[in-house]
C-alpha cells in the first residue's frame, strides 16, 4: 500500500453541534476546523501559553472597541492581569471615560440620516450613536483635570494613570482607565494628539497657560526601557493601528540597547485589515519577524475577524480556562504615580535608555 | 432640562465577561454591543423568528465550509429541520461526500510550499489539505453511481437525493447529503457543472454513453414552484455565491406566476464580501429589497464575518434555545425520490410553472 | 565595505508624475512601485507574454461587470482576440444582452431608498439601476428564442453562440455576446441556472413543452476536450466566482486523459476577495499550483482590486502596446454553430473525453 | 406610454477601449461606469472643484505609501500646491527621508522567508524590502539633527519644517519633506511617537539631555487655529489612520471657537478599509457629516482602492487637466520656521485658541 503523504497528519474534525455548550467548549471544538475559526481557537492556546510563561504581556487596542461595547472586556483583562500593559488609541480611552462618567453610547443604525443626526448633534460611529453635548462635557472635565496638574510635560503613561485615579475617585465606577489605575497597569497612548483626550488637553491650555503638555517622546523611552528591564515580552493586538506598531517599536528600540531582547515570544492579533495593501494594521506576523519585532521561533496567530465577534468568545473561554493561570503568573509590578515609573522595583527612565540591563537583586 | 434626542433610545451595554458562560449567554450579551457582534446576536433572533413563523426556510451555502469543518453543523440544521431546503455549491457537497466516505481533509498551513504539495498530489484549500488520489476515487464513485441511473436528464434535486440515498446505504454515516436524504430535505446545486460532482457526472458519460445528464433548468422551475406552492419564505445565506442568488431568483421567478409571493419574510446572511464592488455575494439585503427578493418589511440581518467563526457560535446558541421551536414548527413535507417532487402532497413540476396556486385541502 | 544583502537587488523607483502621460506610460511607471500598483503593472507583462506564446487564453468574468460598464472592454478583448474563450456568469451575459437590445443601466446611488425603488420596479446593483420591466422583456425575448430551437439539450456553449447570432442579426449592435458570435469565440456559462438567462430558458418550457433544456455536463466535457486538444493554456480571471474554478477544472479534468496537460502556463487574476476565508474566489494562484491547475513554473500575478478601476487602465495600456501581438498570434480557430464544436479542424466532443490526443496534421 | 421612473436618468456608458488614451481620457471614460471606477473618476472632479474654490486643502497620508513608491506623487502635490497642508504618519515621512538621503527601498516578495530576511537584517513591508542598517543610520541622522535644536518642546509642524530644511540643505534632493520645506507647506505628524522619527528623537535625548521634546498638544491647537483663521477647508485622505481623524478633529475643535467653521466643503478619500467594523480608517464620509467634520452639503467621494493603483492614475490625470487651476488658486501663505507659524500674515498660536476670528486686513 502507498505511503501516506507527510502533509496529511491531522484530520479536520468537523464541529459537532450540541445543546448547552459553554464558550470554551465551542472554542475547543473549533481547534480542528479551518480558516479563521481555527485561528481563533489557536489564539486561546497562544494566550494560555503567554500566561504560563514569564513574559510581559502588552495589549494593543485600536478601532472603536470602547464605544462598541468591549470596554468591560478590556477592563477585565487588566484587572485580572491577563495583560500587563495597555497601548491604546485615544478614542478608546475617551469613550471609556465617557461611560465611566455615567453616560452612554446608544444603539443606532448604519443607514441613519446623517444630516438629521447632525441637526440633533448626535455623533455616529457606524451603528452607534453618542451625544455631542456629553462629549463636550467630557472635554471640559479632562481640561479641568489637566489644568490641576503641574506645568510640565507628562508622559501619556503618567497622565493617564493620574486621569484614571481622578476618574476612580470621582465615580468609583469600573472601566478601562479605572481598572488600569487600580491594578497599576500602565497605559500608553502614542497618538493622544489624535483624539478627544488630546482635545481636552489642548483646552487645558486655554484655561491655564502652561498646562496640557505631553511628553510623547518620553513614552518611547519608557516603553523601550520596560522591555530592556524585562526582555521577555508578548503582544496581543486588537485592530492594528498605532498601538500595534508602538508595541513592536518598543521591542525594536530596546534591542539597540540590550542584547537580551529578541522580539516578542508570543504574538496574537485580531485584525480586519489584510496585508495585501502594505499597511501596518493588516501586516502579517511573519513580516514582523523580518524586523525582529517577533522572535523567529515565537508562538503566533493572526485572526482575521471583527473583535466584536472574536473577543467576547475568546475572553469568555479564557476566563473560564485560565483564571488560575492569570492569578498565579509572575506579573511585573509597577509604580505609576510618579514622573519616573518603576517595574519590579527598578526605575524606568523617560529621559534616557538603560544601556546596561541591571537585574533587580 | 433639555429633551434627549429621539436618536438616543437604547444604551450600548458593554459585554460583561464571566467564567462558565454558555454559547447562548455569550451571544445574548452581544445583543447590545456594536458592529458585527451585534449583528451576530441579531441573527440568532431573526432565525428564531423564522422558526416561529410558517415559512419555508432556504439555506444557501458557498465557500469551503465542508472542507473547513462545518459540514456537521449543516447536517445538524437539516436533520433537526432548522431549514427546509439546501442550495449549495458543488464543492461543499463533494467535500461532504469525501468525508462521509470515510476520508478526511487535513490541517495544513497557508504558507505551504505548493510545489512540494503538488509533487505529493496534495490539494490545498488555504490552510487545509486533501489527497488528490482520494478525490479521484470519489469522482469514480460518483461516476459509477451516475452510470446506474436512467438515461435521461435529472434535476440536481433528484440526482442529489438519490446520491444521498446511495451514500447512506453504503456508509450509514452522517453528513450533509445523508442528512438531507434521511430528513427528506431537497438540495439544489445550480452550479453543479462547476464542481467535482459535475466532473464525476461527466465521467459517467465515458463509462456509459447516455448517462450523466443534468436538467439544470428544471431546477429553476422546481425551485420557483416550491415558492408558488408555499409563498412565505425565509433565506439563510452562508458566504454568498450562486446559492444566494438562486434562492432569491426562486422568489423573483415565482412572483411572475403568483400574486401571493412577495419576497422573503426573513433574511439572514453571513458573508465576507462587501457591497462596494457590486458583486452579488457581498450585496446588501437592502439592495435585495429593490428587486423584490426580500419583502420591504422583512426582518433581516447581515453579518460580515467568516462563517467558521460565526456559525459554530450561532448554531450552538440556536440549538440550545430553539430545539423545541424547530421540533414544533410547521415544516413542509417533501417527497424527493421521483422525477416529480411533491411538497405537502402537491406536485412540484419541473417542466412548467404552476400558474394557479392551488392550496392543499 | 560590507556586502549588500542578496535580497536588495532592484530599488523601488517612485512614480514620477508628469502631464500628458498615456495609460501605458502610467502603467509602466507603476512597475517598480509596490503593492497592488506593482501587481497591475505586472499583469500587463503577463498578458503580453500570453499573447507571444502559443496558448489558448481563457477569460473568466464574474461580478457585475456588464451592468457596471465594462462590457465593451470585454467585447474588445474578444473581437481583437486578446482571449480565445470566455467563461462567464449568466448575469454578465444577460446584462450585456440587455444593453445590446438598446436598453440601459443607469447611474444610481448606494444610499437609495430601496422601498421607493421597489415601488417603481427599479432593481439596484450597488450604485446602478435597471428597469424590471425591461428585464422581463429580455426574459421573454430569450424564452421566445429558446422556443425556436430543437427539443434537445444544448450545451451553454452552443446555446450562447446561437443566442449571440440571433442578437447580432436582430440588432447589429456591439457587445459581448455579439462579439463572441462574430469572432467565433466560445462562451461557457457553468452557472447559467443561476441567472436571468436561465430564467428565460425556464420560461421557454412554459411557451413550448420540451424546449429550454441545457446540457451543463456537456460543457464540462467540451471544456476539458478543448484543453486536451490544445494543452497549453492561460487564464485571465476577473472577480473569481464559478468562471475561475471552471477554467481551472477544465485543466484538471483534461489531465486525467492526457499527459500533455500540465496546468496553465500563465495566470492573471483581478479579484477583490482575499484568501483568508478559504473561498475559491479569493484563493491564491500559489494554492492553484498545489492542485495542478497552474504549472509550478508559470508566470502569474494576482491583483487585489476592483475591476472597474483596474481593467480600464490595464486594457487601455494593453491595446496600445499589444495590438500587433494580438493580431499576429496563433489563435485557435473554432466552429461553434453545430452541436459538436471544432477547434483547429478537430472535433471537440461533448459526450466523451478524448483519451488520445491526436495532433492536427 | 408609461412614464419612465425618476430613478432612471443617466445611462451607464460602457468604457470604450482605444489605443493611445491618456490617463485623463481613461479617467473621463470611467465617469459613467459603476462602482469604484466611477468613484475614482468622481474624485478627479471633486479635487478640481477644491482647486477652483477658496479653501485650504488638507492632505492626509497613511499606509506605506512612501516605501511603496508614491512619495514623489505626494511631493508633486505639495510643490505644485494641489494641497496646502500635509498630515502624515511618521513612517511615511521617515521612508521619504530614507530615500531622500540617497538610500532605497527594494522590490521584494510577500512570500519571502522572513527568518532569512531577519538574518540578513532586511525589514519587509509586504513586497518591499529595506536595510535595517540604513534605517539605523537614519535614526542617528535624525537624532544628531534633533540634538542641535533648542532644549524646548517643538510642535511636529515646527520640527518637521526644520528637518525638511536640514534635509534639503544636506541633499538638495526632491522628496516630501524637502518639497514641503521649499513650498512652505506645513506638515503635522500627530502619531510621531509611533514611528522611527520618534525613535530618532528619543535617541537625541541619549546624545544630549534635554533634547528631543515634542509638543504634540501644540499641534492640536495650531491645526485648529489654521481652520479658525481660514474656515473654508477641504480634505483629501489616503488610507485613513491618524491623519484622517486629525484633519477632521481640527475642524471639530475649531468650531468650538468660531461660528464660521462648518466642516469641510469637499472631501475625497481613497481607503482600503470598510465601514462595517466601526474603525475610523474605513468610516464613511456620510458618518463624518453627523459629527460636523464635513458640511452636509459638501461635495464628497470615497474610493475603495489601494492608493498604489488609484493615486498614479488620479494624479496623472489631475496634473494634466488642472495645473493651471493649481497655479492660479488662492493659496494660503505660511511662515513655518519659527515657533509660532503664520498664515496669510496672521499668527497661528500653539498655546491658545483664537476665539475671535480676525480677518487679515
């Protein structure tokens, strides 16, 4: 009898429908199907491996996930330390603040009459609405807070930690910013100038000259120093955008100053963009390996899907299978309330790169 | 105090993560988020409404769903009569037959060396492999069966029912074709000539002159007569393609001959294509209303997602919430083993359209 | 000095803007840019190579290209023999017939009120409208013509040639069907049952019992025999769908019966679908090599673009650079008006595959 | 005779192929076809209208357009003042600088062995390669230059003008940065921290403490003040990303302080993302109207296409038809070399918003 090809090893196992399946059972039965379903099941495994290893897990977040109803998923990931550091667009943090302040986004229609919405001062995000007046109130709230800070540049990491603290103290409500504040998880927002948080900061200057200065280059230095301090890293990316590249950049930048850095050990991305047009959001994880952003032997998976479908299923499964892993893992410990942050007791400068990687004793 | 805009009615309710959620709980918590997650939760409701109403439910199936591990989901939908009539590409039926005959598709990689695969005679479908030799054995099996039939044209509906019966009798294994045979659910395959089932039929001519004739136009007549006989219809479409249009065409064609037909009352599609390029696969359900394919007051939802992610979650939820609905609904009853099929005791001609819609007494 | 990497051979040459550039100059300046622009420029070269070689060039056409204003581009490619055989969806041929009969499609809006359109009986294709009444008149015209044919099954190839002839004799207008008739280029329509041409054929049965029979399996045999007769082939695919697979299937089927067949020597596709979801429309040309649809050393290029942008530019350039090539190439010569077609004087049976490849003497 | 529907006004006019067509003739013949081809032809008209009106034209640029061979197209648009202000990702400016310094990107393959590339220190952007060593040399060059500046925060607008000047003085070569310097067109880079230019700035701190500070919030104030000073604006967006939102944000922010601002009068975007997933890059121009980013009566068009195909054709046509328009238009005149920029002789503060809109006398 003819030898079976080496390529035919593991049969596809058709998804078996059954009443009463749990989220993680659904995902487990997707492991041996094909295409993006298989990739989503693989994402569960890759994330579990991250949690079992001693790595700093970065979470990148782009797209309208907060307005779109995923902010408490991200807050959960932060509070229970499935991740260690958040890199976000400004909009996601702003829309989170909007709801934490007790306001809402609303169900809407993608076929709305936008002129009618404009007349009512309703802002549309595809099938979701929000009140422009409430947005203006947020801008003012941010501006007022920023005006109370010292007249010096703040990294987004420092500013957002303080903002989260103020939000928590004012509202005692759950959300991304307040979870990150309470769990002492740093947030970086490299494109803060391209968001309503940036607009709030710009308005702080109007209220009080000398306020509303952000040290965005300090964020680059800090994020690279985080990697220098703790060279084993992992990346979870939702939606691409500036967070995806910023997380990779930290790794690339850190390599200039430390031989121990070798790209992320694990990478998982859930994106809707495709690689064929050359944009960074849709770029493949294989491509990332050419840059050294990702170790060539890393565990990795890319899921081509809208996060509003993929993430609820994935995180429901993950929280069921892996809460003990998340609780028991070697999490980096941060202090974030000062101008200079620390990780595991070591300083993480924003003014210079750490050229010698001194391990904490 | 200012009146709230009429546009701001129902707040987004962020997805709340919890350990141990079931599939239908995950989907229920996606109802008030945004984007495609919300659409998938809506799809669950639209399908439930179909099951509660007295409608004939068509299921369209394109893309490599059978090879990709979803054939038992479709078999389940047929056996438990969540749908009444399947319209499929030939490939999905062929890959189903391939596995029902005891063979497999295999886990593979999208980055494979295709020259090496070609040398081993392994056929790749993105990240999934199959043996060309086993495919040739299927072709022969189909050709041998087709050569046993009468020397006359068969509609795909008649041929596929007989093929399903032969497959069931030979294997006693579950699958799409055998489920449709056992549940007496008709299958139409308008593009059978563009598939390996068509290739098998063409090889029947080689074996026995006069065999392997398909009456594809008869399928048009039959499918329209189905709608004339039972004018209230619903459409569930996976992946677009010829099945999507054929289901709509049945409705449009039936309207020429019966005033009682008015487009589908419910429509649900899970597609990856978008409308912007004008193709039918990605066309919107709104557009379908201009054609009368869909009633202007129909319940409808379009989910932009890979079926390998969306369908396992959706059908796991549906089977949990709605098995009683599926069991208790007014299902059309078919006979399929003859040249002229019947529905609810009435003939469904393939040679002429029923111009008078005589209700069964 | 350090040796330059072997990977850095040919620099990107930025596109240089200049007033008065011709289409082929624009395309030539895109040869050394990146992404899909480069691919489109490469497509020009691949097509030129096809024209210089002794190959049968298949053109596949899916998506609403005729309604969308590209039918005269396709007619031009046929008349001037840039291609030798067309495989099309039914809709493209139907919309071509619609305009050749002196009717129009109309500029519309994707944001139209579809209920209002439905009331006026206007059918929408994204941003394009047509009159349902005119469509019904076409259906009747096709039915009337089909009712004049013999009471026997016709391959789509035979039927469409006769239809094209009738259309030419009636209208003397240019279009795809009339160009193919006049240039004696065969057209296959494997999914004819999923189109208004199929609907017209089904209505022929209503007019005259015994009419409107199509031998779709005969098309499979004929198309494979074409490849057996002339084993060197090339494939140009617009939009995927059934034409893409049917063209490949002819090659795969032919290989069963002839050792001289080895997959297309050239392949060019312009598609909007992507491979990541496993569907055939978006499948890569690399994947096609695993199946033997495409020779492993073939020249090939895939352009990810809407054909309404890519094709006008590409064919404008091609017709400027390559009309002499198209005129001077070794074109296969067909007779199409009979039940059995011929190529270069040899019969192309529809009832059996040619197992011995007898070269024309 | 029945009245023709009001929806059927302007017939589709099929694209007519002809040898020797110029780029603008190709585009003109696409005006009355459908889908994205029609949209690209419309884009030509919308841009022409911008040039004829008294508006400030913002150009946003995301995706790997510079690496991908379009930097000289953008340089041309700047030098000949088809646009007045560039908002770019950092990567596009960095890759422009890379080539202006005499280095190259290289033709590569999307199927490359990324481990082999990593070993050779070659960075891949889909099908395009670059040398990591040359990138490091750029970083140093930027760091060295930044270290020569004053020890104070610079807006990206000020920094990039000075960088462009240094680049021009050093190289005398054409490119985006040097064109903007020479034509005195401001460049904003809101996500500079997410790019290698940001990395270069961070390394300036290592060289000289106190250097490498960017005032990203100042960019928000300046860009809004530009709109307050000159409230009639237009937006041309390539690829979405932070530039798309930043341009819109300037308009929204300006409206807080001036009643004369009412959203862009013209908007044109060429994007590959779609709206269905809620992200800003793919968001529709209709949606932008709900926010007031775009006037409800604006002329607008969205083209779903890869810019590497659409832009060469569009700009080749535009430069042929509209160089006189571009030369003769009322262009805003900037001074950019100081900490406070001016437009048409009026200051554009970075520290406070102009609450009264004083017209230049």
